[in-house]
């Protein structure tokens, strides 16, 4: 595997690295530790302050040395590590590194900004979930002992069993598969169908529960066929709330969900389950990004980088 890890020296970064170190990855896995930093901003002119080259070099060297030290536990697990320091917005730098590496996974810690702060200030993890070329793992704990897989029949959710089985990570953790049927009532459906320009369909609660039970059972069958211990369940209600409640009830410390990639009016009206789970969950969250393998060439989103330090750990 090829993994990109965002490291900023915070306790959240330590948690992410602890989770990676505690996980058994496929032999030959390479991990790129990425530290991003930005220049101080002159708020009076809303522009970066003039760079002090000596101070800039010192900041990069200090961060680079920190990454090298933090890579030691990962090397002891047999992984090959590399450290990269670049100047630019953290999300932009991580996306560019993931594209350049053709990463299979991006891992970041959760800074715990809360819903209001994330909405106002933006969140690195939320930006990655929107734009990453591969799955994104937001770490909130140092280990994974039980997994909740949320499925809704979408293409990204359907990729979950294949990805988990291919990685063979978290292989000792039992898996609970959950599919959430929508709540009863037609008012919301009629409103959404009218605004989105699609045909409204009569709501059949029992049919929806049966349909979601089939989804859960099919995913359980795929996981069991791959040698994993899995059980299925169905709940009814708002998907994000039910996923969070089930994770708490069942003691899951990792939620795995798909990302439908909604944008614009559709996201405003329907919301993004992945975003809600990411913001509200108390445990780690792994979001599958689409169906395009990360190993396929993709356009690189270049951040504003003045200079960078790169090197493999000795």
C-alpha cells in the first residue's frame, strides 16, 4: 500500500500515527509523512508577510526532523517511510502528495473543532473527504477493535468490502454492517423531488426496510466470504444520526462509510452523510472515495510551495 499521513505536531497527529503503528499493513507498505505549514498573514493587507529565509529554513528543518523521529515506530512495523515538508494549505499539500504518490489512503488526525467551527473555518478532513483521490481515514483513537460498516447501496459503499479485504488491515476486528432505511412520511420526499426536478414516488416503509436488509446481508456475505466475522442490521431514521448511535451502542471505534460526492444544491437539500458522520462521530472514520482506484493517473492539484524538504528515513 501507499499511505499519505498529515502531520502537524499536534496531539491529533500523534493519535493518527499511533493508529497506523498499531495496524498491520500489507508487506512492503510505504508511508509518506507530510508536514505542511503556511506563512504568517498580514491581516491589514490580507497577504503573506515577507519571508525570512533563515527562519523559514529553520522551521522546515525542525518540522522535517520531527517527522523523521515520528517515523521510527512505523519502520519497526516493517513499513518504508519518507518525510516531506512543504509550504501551503494543509489540504492542498496533502491532496498534491496523494496524487503524486498515487496513494491508496490518506490519514489525518481530528482536531476536534466542532460543528460550528468546522462550518465557519473549514476542516482539513472535510476538504479531503470532498476532493481526495482515495479513501480518507480520520483518526480519533489509537486502535481499532470493532468496525461499523455503513452501506446505502451507493457505488462508494459497495467498494468497502473489496478495499478492506485487499488491505487486510484491522483484520482481527469484528464488523457490524448497518443499512439505514429512511424515516416514514412523504413531505420531505415531495419537497426534495420538486426542488431537484425528479419524480416523487409513494413511500413504502416496509419495502424500504426490506431493501436495506438485503443491502446489509449482501455486504455481510461478501465480508464473510473473505474470511471476516460480520453481522448485519437495519435501523430506520436519519442515516447519519443512526450510524453514530449504532457505533456508540455497539462499541465501534471505526466507522467505514461511502461518500456520494454530493455538491451544490443537492448537498444543501439532502446533506452529506459522510460529512455529518465525520463531524459528529466520537470514533475514527474511514470514508471511501468513489470507485476510481488511486493507482490510476489523475491531475495533480499543486499547492503553493516555495521550497520543500524530502527524504527517506535512515
